[in-house]
C-alpha cells in the first residue's frame, strides 16, 4: 500500500494552468447553454394574433452568443500550447469575448421588445421596430439573460487572470527534441578525425585498412598488367 508521500506533487504553476483552461472551457459551454434557453416572452395585441404570447429564445435575443462561445472554446485549446507572449494576446481576446457577451446580454435585458422583434415579424408579418413596438409588449423575462450577463463578466475576468499570471504558467515540454550525439559524430568528418586522433587503437585500425586497400590495388594491377579490363 503506497503512502501519499510517494505520489508526485502537482506544481502550483501546472495547477494554475489546468484550472484556468478548465474554467475557460466550462464558462464557454455555459454560454452555449444560455444561448439555447428561453430568454423571455412578448405579448402581441392589435393584430390577427392579438392576445397571443410569443416565446423569445436566446438564439433570437442574443444570436452572437453561439459564435462567442465557440471562440471561448478555441481560446482554451490555444492556451494549452501557447507561450508567454501568445498567452497575453489570448488573455486580451478573452476579455474582448467576455465584453461582447456582456453587451449582447445587456441589450436583451434593456430592450426585450427589440431583442424579440424577429419572432413577432415571423408570426405576424409586421416588420420595422417602431411598428412592432406598437403591437408587442414585454411579458416577462427568464433568468437566462442574467446568467449570460454573469458569464460575460466571469469570462472577462478570466482573461485578466490569464494576463496577470502568465509568467507563473509552466513552460511547454519539448519531448521531441532528443539529440543523438553518436549519429551526429559519425556523420561529421571533423568529429571522426578528432576521435581517431585521440584513440590510438582507432588510428591503428585506420592504418591497417589503408594498407589492405593498397595491397589489393597492387594485386589487381599485377593481374591486369596495369590495363583497364573494361577497355
């Protein structure tokens, strides 16, 4: 049975990196969840659909949240392999994504009729914001716009945290930069000559090979009388 002391300790820098990337992933996923929920409803009157209640989904009230959530997921993947300078840039982009999410959510909260106008236009055929304001009224909001607003603030704070702590993140590993010194030495003539000069046995072996090669050439010349057999 192994004790806790035998387990390798997790470095604080690695923990900061892991938790930050996990937070970016979780917040971006929650943005997608908020985008897919009901954000409010509009009561339409004065038309053939008078007195009818229309549900306004987040995909209509804040359609940009889908792209912003996807951008957050891409940032999380980039953070896993980014260096210190790139992390600062990604942190600034994360702040921008959070600010955009906050602005989209605030727009739906401040003016729910404008946010849900596409739903009214599709149901009644009436276009134009001023005309829709005359027949539609806000009939209540759900908590999801506030959730999206809070997520935007948290995502922006996460980007600020990335910038502040970037120097404390661990350096990316270099597992594929192994150097084979033996092969490099054998391929470099200067290294080979230096190795022969420093090793007497290697020098003797080289001299022996040269002597054998010279003797073989002399034997061939004696057999062919010095002529080229291919002529």
